[in-house]
C-alpha cells in the first residue's frame, strides 16, 4: 500500500480530511493558509519536513 492510499484509508477510518502538501503548494515549497482573518505560511523544508508559521 502506498503512502497516499494509507493516508486515504486512515482518513476514511477516522473521518479526518487528508491533504497532500505537494498539492497545497502546487509543486513549490510554500502555501498560504487563511484562517479566521489570520494568514499562515506552510513551508516544505529541504529535508521534507513541514513548518507552519504565522
């Protein structure tokens, strides 16, 4: 089972949405996320870790 299939199965079992970070960043390194009037930056590092900052 690949990682996305595993994530989808886990999501279905727990009823929690799963989002692919590469799709959120559209193949780049950053995505902006808006929540309750605040803007956050999601960044993928060189070692494929995620950092979320305000």
